[in-house]
C-alpha cells in the first residue's frame, strides 16, 4: 500500500495546524520551537530563569497579571525573551493585532531587538505558522517600528523620548536604567519619571493593558524597586539563591500561584 501525495499533504497540514495550536497556547512550547530560528548557533538549555519568565509571560497574556516586574542577572537571555520571543508570540496568539511598545534606556539596543523580532516573524518558519493570516505592511516596516496588516504594531521608545501620539496595548520596558548610571541620582529619577509619568498615558486602556518592567537590580532605588513599591507582581531571579534567601513565589492578581523557584540555597540559575 502506497501513500498518495494527497495523504502526505494532508498529514503536513495537520502537523502544521497542531504546531500552530500548541505554540499559540503555550509560551514555553513556542520558545522551544522558535529558538533555532532566533539563534541557530546555540542550543536552548534548561534554565530556571526561562522557566520563570515563560510562566510569568503566560500569566500576563492570559490576563492574570496586569503589572509585572522581572529582575534577573546577565546571561539569562532576558532581552531575547522579552524583546523578541514574547512580542512575536503575542503576535501569533492574537492574530497579528497587539500593539506592543518596547522601551529601554538605549535606543540602539531597542532597535537591535526590534530588528531581530522582525527577522523572526518574517522567517519561513513563522510565516508557515501563521498561514498567511497576516503579514508586515510594506509601507510601515522600519527597524524601530513595524506594523502588521491586521493592525498590530511593534514600536520602540527610549528614556527621555516623548512617545507622543503613540498608543499600545502592551508595554515592555527592558532596562530603563543603564549600569553606568547606578550612582547617578538624576538618571535614576529620570528613568522612574519616564515609566511613571510618560509611558502610562501611552496605553490604550490604562486600567487593563499590561505593563512589564525588566532589568537587573542595580540599586535600592532603581526602576525595578519603584515598580515593586507600586505593587507590581515580582519575579525575582537571582544568579544564586542565598543561604537565607526565600525562593521566589510569583502570584497572579487573584492570589493564585503562577510559579515557584524550586532551587536549593547555593544553586545557580543556569
């Protein structure tokens, strides 16, 4: 008995539809399948940080967390995750409709991640995944600001930038403060002013649209500390869990446990 070309094509379509469903439903599954496209030179290794960020990002997308602060150390792929993986997954999950604003202290770094995110959503793997449901607009396709034909958008802003007239349904701030400015009180004040006074007005619905603040902990009065002080749910991912340090437990807005750091004291994050 031979397999016809029709059967082969039907099987391929079924596998693609299954992959599309799995990836749209699960950020963790999407990360696994997207990683070889994002970085074909490195294998995706098990990581406490990525586990925590996947759980947190899933909760945000499901509407369980509206305000999230994430702090972790260098080397955990946080910028790849929040600048490339998460926005492209939201585009997949929400059929190209979300309007995502990604901010940073550095315009150059933000542009880099925007470009890499665009490279991912224009890859043949991703285009197969969305099945032609939407595309990037040819007339609105810059490194730092690109639109979809479904009305979605990924744009960048930086500390000090006005972002006037721009609206979004998701806000992600990745490193509002440079490591070079940890001893600069004016720089810390400006970063906090930017996220507290400038960016909130850019949300289409300030009461419902999610905001995510990501960065290293650089000082006791840095932007992450301010976000936590204001009541953001806090995903704390230290490089090594201290002997007297309680492991992170992230709860959603309803008080349900989202994720718990299962490391033992002295155990590294990766």
